[in-house]
C-alpha cells in the first residue's frame, strides 16, 4: 500500500510540473499561428498584384477582406487563377496588428505586431 501511495504521489508531482508547461506551449502555438497567417495574407496580396490583380483601395481590413473573397487578374497567363486566402473570420481579425499599409496602399508584414488591431 505504501508503494502504491508513493507511486501515485510521484505521478501527481510530475503532473503538477507538466500541466503549466502544456498551457504555455499552447499559447506559443497560437502566437506563432497569428504571425504565420499574416505572412500568408501579405504573400497572396503580393503574388496577386504581380499577376495583375487590382485589389481595392482602402485600409488593411478592406484589403484583407478582398483577399478572403478572392480575385482574378484581368488578363495574362494567371487570368484563371484566383488569388485567395481561406482562414476563419476570427483568424483574419487576429492578423491585422501584423499587417501595415504604405502610402501607395500596398500591404507589408509588421512582425512586431504594432499596427492597429482593428485593421484601420
């Protein structure tokens, strides 16, 4: 009986050590995902623009919404290719703080995440 109680207490101690670490691993995974998704969005925007897609003018949220809807170039070899990103709406709104727009309206990645989280 003493051996069983010792084994159970050792397992309980190991579990108490491991569980907080599992929570931080999950948090790190979400942070990484929130940085990786903006890279996908900006990459799709740039590739579409290079292929001839005419993205709408506006703030980051407007452009990201257009990338989610998808657009085709007006002509050229990529005219049948739809440039589109498929993420959930919640994932899209988490990307705004990592995407910035320059004076010409082009999208760029801001790895520090210091942009307006509303996409304005």
